[in-house]
């Protein structure tokens, strides 16, 4: 499985998106699904850069794309402070404009956009975020 | 990020292209604040050439809408399907009037 390393900068978000998009297309995902992968990976990467490391840090974001029989698996590795998305409460949605708060939306989007989202953290290997998107026809047949 | 603004009698149209993400959302925010600083609170965001918008961009639009209302309004035009779907998914689509054509959006004011 190919892994590519990106330096931890918001300026790399477009490069990260381009990299993942190539594999999403190879995996046969349709246009809507490709956008979903782009958005989920962008939100995940932004979270790592902004909340994990602090901006413009020199460390790594390694991304592995695995084209599978039924879709695409994206794995993002980083060495930021351990952070478990499961501990973040879901944002309040469909609330009046004045009450909406910019909190937890990125993680909510990752969960909504992808079919599987799994997070693991260890002192040896750092943080590992695994996200899977299945092709629509496979999902529809489930 | 290139941002164009066009002033009309009753509103200002702002247009940009490509991706809006955490790296350039602050630029969009600055441009919108500059429009509001001129006393304009009726704003049309022409999104016909915007291909991607992360939540960082949405927050800029939400903040702008909060500032413009109730005396004015930020409306969106020509939103790409993926962006529109994700906006609606999190219930943010309801915060904005949308148009398929800039001319209609300008005429709305």
C-alpha cells in the first residue's frame, strides 16, 4: 500500500486532497463519494494540524490509501498528542443561526461522510485514523 | 486565492474559485469583513467556480450571516452539488438563501 508523507501545514491540504482523490477514483467511487472522501480527509488533516500539533509544525502526516475490492481505505498516521474523536460530542445541528457553535463539526462530518471511522493511539506508533468508503452499489446491495 | 468583488446598487457580489479550506478561509473572511466595513450587508457569494469547501469555509459564511442579519443577508449562488449536499447534511443549508443564477440573486435585494 502506498504511503505518502506530508509536512504538517495547512498549505498542504490541497496536496493531500489531490493524493487521496487519485486513489478514490481508482477505487471506482462516484463523484459524490469522491467528494465525501475529500471532505473527510480534509477535516481530519485540518484537525491534526490545528488541534494536534499547532500550526506549521515540522512533524509528519503519513497517509496510506488502500484500493479495496469494495471501495477505499484511507489511513492517516500522525505523532500529535493523542486525541480520541470518540470523546468529542456531536455538534448541535439544525439549531437557530444565533445558537450554532463551531465545535465538533469536523469529526461529525468525517463520520457522516465515511462508512467506517476508527481511531487508535499508542505511544509506539502514534495516532492512527482509519476511514473506509464503500462503493455505492456494494452498499446498496447490503 | 483570488477574490473579486462587484458593487451593485443594493448589494455586493463576491466571487472566488477553487478550494476553500483551513489554509485560505481567513482570506475569504477578511474580504467579507471589508465589504461589511463599507456598510454593505446585502452580499451575494457567487460560488460557481468553488469546487470544494471545508467546514473552515462554512464558519466564515456563518459568521458573515450572523453579522449581516437582520438588516441584510448573505445569499449563495451556483453551489456545487457536493458542497450543497454536505451543507444540508449538517443542517447549515437552512441558514442561507440559494440561487442558481447570480442575476436572480442580485435581483433579490
